[in-house]
């Protein structure tokens, strides 16, 4: 009996030691596991370091793509050639120019992820990009209006704008901002099939893109057809002159302008995000937009019932036309290619004549006028976005309508 008791006690002791050992082993394993997890996941952990190393490698690879473009853009005198660099960057499929289309510094995006800034000496600096929700760049019309450097906005492509005739426009660009509204312009001339008719007449087709107002102006009586105050404001100087002098115009040029400013006709370009659409910008809008972007003092003024004169020196000299007024490399204002049309119709009458002289922006940068039946000019519709519309900037420098 006594021997049995001793054996049972030894068994109990062995079981107790085994349980204690198991508990200790589990605790040790948990501690080791905790240490291992910490080594993997903490700020200086293995996984974190691996991710950082991969990110640095990817960033270096992206920077090399930019460096290749820079190295191939130096002149023989050792100076970095801006035009050559821009061309080399644009040839790279993985590189998009975000800012700096006109001068240094140039900001580029590589693989829509890494952003670099290139200065005039060829130095390349990485610009971190935080794509988190609270870091998204969202702008309104007032943001554009209150920004001194309009060049970062005017000419930028806007995506996400839809209307009945969306298929007739390749892309929309920011043209101007005023009075809580952003104005978009078609980036190219519209095809005849997408040019709306007046109530009873059809637009005259000289080619697929060269369209004149020989017929449609017959549906209008002149300035009296333009009664909407917001549309009058686009040619404010002219309508102020008519109002002050108690005049109206029945000239052919104003009949053509009435067609271009007929928002019922041009509603095919008015989407849900727009207040109205018209057949093109006015001369006042063109002068203001260009002046704000290029820091010049171009002006437009109407001092007769005929229409507008223009000035390139802040109003010291007024002329009916001005040769080489606009930069031909900026397609926001001038399409230098003659493939489709030679000029863009402007929705303003000219003081150059009464029989039908309408303003237009020519392929060579000249701002002048010709008759409403001119057979070489095309239309680029203009859209006035709703005042509450906001745009979100994308990595490639374009904007998306929210």
C-alpha cells in the first residue's frame, strides 16, 4: 500500500512538471512570436524595410527615365534646350508633362505615380505625391480666378464632361474663369455633322470643318435677338455701348453673332454640368483669357454699332485687326495646322464693316475679321459650367469633373 502511494505521488509530480513545462514553452513561443512579428512589421521591421527598399528602387528607375530624356537635350554649348527636352519627354510613353509647357521648371509624372521637377540646369528633384483622400487637389472657379498664375489652368484638358454631341469633340480644355464659372472650349474644330442648325436654315458646308454662317444668319434680326443678360455680358462692352446710345443693330454681322450666341441652338453641347453652351468664345473672353495667362494687356472695345476694335498695348492704340497677336504654339487659342480649317470663329462683331464682318482667331496668331460667309473658318463650341462644379486634378495634369 505504501509503495503504491509513493508511485502515485511521483506520477502526480511528473504530470505537474509536464504542465509547467508546457506552459513555459507556450509563453516562450509567444514571446518569440511577438519578437518575430515586431521585427517584421514595426517601423524598422524587415517587411517595412523591404517595402521602403522596393519603393526607392522603383523611384530610382522612374528617375532614370527622366534622366535619359534630360541627357539627350543639351546643346553643344552645354545649355539645356527646353524645346528638345519637352519633345524628348513627350516621346516617352511612361512620362506625362504635368506643368511647364512654356518654360522651366518642368513637372512630369512617370508611370502616373512618381512626380519629378526639372530645372533649367537639368537638376531633377522628386516631388512626393500623397494620393490619400484628404490630399486630392480639388479646384473651383474661384480658385482659378484668385490664382495669379493662370497658366497652370488655362489649356488643361478636362475629362468627364458629357453632352448630346460629346462624340463631336475630341477633348475639352479650360479656356477661362469668371463670375464663379469655368468655361471650357473644344480642343479642335467640330465636324459639319456636329454643327447645329438655326431654326429654319442649315449651316453652310465648305468642307467637313470649314463652316460659314451664310444661311443660318437669315433666321435672326440682329442684336435684339440676344436678350439673355448673361450672354450680353460676354460682349459687355458692345451691349453697354448700344444701351448708352439707345441703339440696336440689324447688321449682318450681328445676325451671325445672334446665331453663335443662341444657346437653344447650341444646347447639344450643354451637358448636365453646364449652364449653357454657345458657338465659340467672344473677343472679350479671348483677350482676357490670353492676357491673364501670358501677363499681357490685350483689350477689346466697341465704340460704334459696327462692333469691336482691339488693342495690344492696354488701350493706347486701337486697330480693327492685329497680325501675330497670339502665340501659335498654344492650341488653346490658335490651331496652327491648316488640315481642317484656317481659323476659329469668335462670337463678336467687328468694327471693320457692317455687312457681315465677324471676329476670328487665325492660324498664324492674327486676330482679325471677315464676312460671315467666309469659307475657311471653323467652330469651336464654348461651354459655361455650373457655378458649383469642381474639378479634381489628376497626376498627368488633366482635370476630372466631380
